[in-house]
C-alpha cells in the first residue's frame, strides 16, 4: 500500500457559502452539531463562534484534516469538539441526536493542491486519489488492472463522458500508466483536435470519475443521506454542499423523498459573483437545506 505523507500544518481549505451554512444550520446556544466532513475546520470554526456553549462532533476520513482542525480549534474548550477518523457513511452516533448536520462534499483545497496525492493532472504525480491514504484501492489499480467494460462504465456513469468507450480502449492499449500527466495526455488524444485545447481539459471528467470510484463517493453519499435524518433532533437542520451534478441530484431527490424531512431550499443556494471571485472553487458549489419534521 502506498503511503502519502505531508505536513498537516499545510492543510488548507477555504470554506464555501459560509453565511448560508451558518444561517441554514440555525445555530443555537448549547446546540450540538455534526460536521461530517470537517476538512480544515473552516465551517466548524465559525459554528463554534456563532453561539455560546456549542458542541461539535467532527468526522473526516483524512487524518491530516483532523490534525489540522485540532490545531485550528485550540481556542475551543476540550469538551466542545470530539473527533472521529471515519467516513460519514460508517459513522454510528450511538443514539446521539444533533441540532444540525453539515456535509461539505468533494475534495479539499489541500487534497487538490498536494501534488503527490494525485487528484490533479496539473503536475506530474502518481495515480493515487485516495481521500483516506490508509485505504488500499488507488487510481493506479483501476487504470492499470480493471477490464475495459468496467472502465467504460465508471467513465460514463461518474464522469458523464461521451467518449468513455474510446478512452477506456485507449487506456487498455497503452497501459501501464504511472503518472497523472501521462494519463491526461493519453485521454486528450481521444478527443477531436478542436476539443483538446478548450477552457476545460479533456481529462477533467475522467479524473472526476476515477476519484469517485477510488473513494466510493456516491455509494457513501447514498448511505449518509439515508441515515443522517435519523441523527437529527426534531426541527434539526441537514445542510449539504455538493460540487457536481451527480451529488446534487442525489441530495435533491433524497431530501424530497425522505418522509421525515421538509425541504427548505426549493432551489440550491449558489455562490455570489464576489464569492466566486474570492474562491474559484465556489463556482460549482450548491447548497441544499432540509429540516426534520417527524420523529424516528
């Protein structure tokens, strides 16, 4: 198993849609909130400062994110924040009920910008893409060992890529691949020349699909959406930020169909022009809010 090492002090993530998150959670004095994807602690930091005697249970599958958040939240009372190194789909609150739950989906700024983690093809790196560096499955294993049909399926389903079959065939013919840049170059050659040099790189959707497959993101999200309403107190808020259409679709339908929830946001909240300018990764963020109306 490959081991990724980097200094937790470099873990940096700019929280998006901050005001909408704080308002959406309806934070109360003495409230208890679950930050299901604590990242660098940006949202948790603001939650703690919004009202008195607030408690937070913080989850993340990346140990470095937890370490960075502990450093960021040193001002908090020792009893105010409890940390768990776990994917939110595997969390068991043991009967604990929360006044609000937040999940900020997707990849953190640090995970994207730390070259050796292999999430980006902007610089040469190994094909990794694990949000939890302790897990065994990597993008390298998928690219170099999965059969053509399986590759085609994940490229089409998770990347919504129209050239998925052609790209999978090209990968089978040319593998093994050892780096992100090598793979991105091969993918680009599957596109007509006019499409290779546009604003969005041809490999973008394939890298998204690989990341989703490596981290089992959509299945984990489905599990979380099914379980998390049971963790809320009556009138508790569920706030979820997604970053691509596949996630947002799951959140929208889950909120509408869950018998215990009332949808607060008929349409998702998105970033303002100023927020997009200040943080480019806010451009694709969509925030949805639901409230628990019925007991378990």
